[in-house]
C-alpha cells in the first residue's frame, strides 16, 4: 500500500465521489453502486496502490478483520487440512485474515472453551469450528458470543450453522459406479465408530441396493476400525472361504485406508483388482487413491469447499448480509463427487 496516496486521489482517478470510493472499498452492503463503477474504483485503487486503513476501519465498524478457526486435529491431517486452505483463501478474498488454534477431539470441553476464549481475547470477528471427520460435537458455550459456523460437524445441542458432506449422495455415487459396471454382489467394509458417517453410509448402501432390485439387507457388511488393518481384516471375513461364486465381486469401503486393506486381502487370496474384484473407497485421499496400483476409484469429501462456504457465510453474517440463525435450522450439505480411476471393472461372473 502506498501511504502517500489517499482516498481523494482514488476518487479523482475513478471520477467519482469520496463517499462512493469508501462504499466500494469497504463493501458497504446498502450502498447503491453499479458494477461498472465498482470496477472503476477498484481498478483505480489498485493502480495507485491504495488500500483502506485497517485501523480506521476497525474503529469505525468495531471489526478487526480477523477470523478465528478452532481446528480439531485437521491442521495435522493432510486431506482434511484442505478445510483450512479453503477457509484461508475465502477469507483473503474478502479482506480478512485467519487465526488458527489447533485442539483435539479428545480434549476436554473446558480445554476447548479456553481455546475459544484465546481467540475472543484477540477480538476475532467470528469463529469457524472445524472437525477432522463428520461427527456430532459438544460446543463450548462461549462460541455463541460471536458469529460462528461449524465445518464437517453438527452441534449436539443449540442452534449453530453447520456445513457437512453429503454422506448419502457420496455413497450412492460409489455404489452406483459398481452397479453401473454390472455388479450385483457387493459387500461393504464399514467403520465401527458411532459417528454420522457410519450410520448414514450404511443406510444409503442398503437403500441403493434395494432400489436396484437387490436385497440391501442381505448384502454382506463387516465392521472394523477404519484403518488399513481394519479393512484388511474385514475384507478377509467377507472374501475368504466358502463358495467363490456366491461371494461379492465388489467392495465398497468406508474410506480409502480401509480400501488399501482390501487390496492387501485380495492379493493374499489371489484376486486381481479390478479383474476379479472391484473396489471403491471414500475420502479421495490423493496420496493414497491416486498413487496406489491400480488407482482407486473413490468419492471426494468436499473439504476445501466446506471451508470456503463456511468462511463466506461467516463473513456475510459479520457484515450484516445474512442471518446465521435461519441457516442453523438445518445443516447445509455439500456434494461428494465420484473420482473415477482404475479399480472398477465388469464382474467376470
């Protein structure tokens, strides 16, 4: 920013009033300024190297331009970390900065309340509360003292705006890819944790098979820890022994890590992927899914999109452009698109 350039210089360069420049650069919601004039003002400000005085803005609006983000483990988790990237880029695009405090899902409520308080003491305008996976979360009561949005979670109590992934739609896309390839014997390697994704994906798995004329209730389902070893053990329970002609020709896995375990089990049983067994995952952890052989067809969780959506709506609430309490009645659901790679083929029999 060129500190020798003032708002009057921008007004002269753009051919508008100082008030119009102020309204445009401070994004005043009620100001009636045409898109063409806004472009002229912004272009003139950029050319002259002028930016609004943050201190003066804070004194006038009682806002600091800072957002807080409480990260339940996502700051140390590569794939979920895209929530932070989405939030940070959305914040910067709106002239805000992000302040992050990392905590853990296992931390006490008192500890997480202290984390929120640390952000409040730094006068953040609003807070994003983000979790590593879709779950129900107990929120510190001081979170309600500023505009707040939950990311990848829903509140156990209270009325807080939340954005979550479409577990039903993602499962339907995954199982639909197997049905489209011609599979009628499909198993599910599910998680053991009591979280929304575990239950919603199981319901959707059975429902989409029922809708295809198959018996979803009779489809084999094995529950295990949602890691590589759990996927390996669950896949062996479904695939080992018995009549091969009656066993599943495809597996839908709760996440990509369980899918890796299924790959290992298939190799030990002499089954080739996808010639003998098709496998679909969930999460699109690219270091896993894109680099495993064959590449894993999977469903992408909208981590980046959830972070950006939450930030945009949080800022809108801070600036008086939206009412978060109205959106809090139901969580906003973002789509989970299918990412096709090479782990699905038509069944051999």
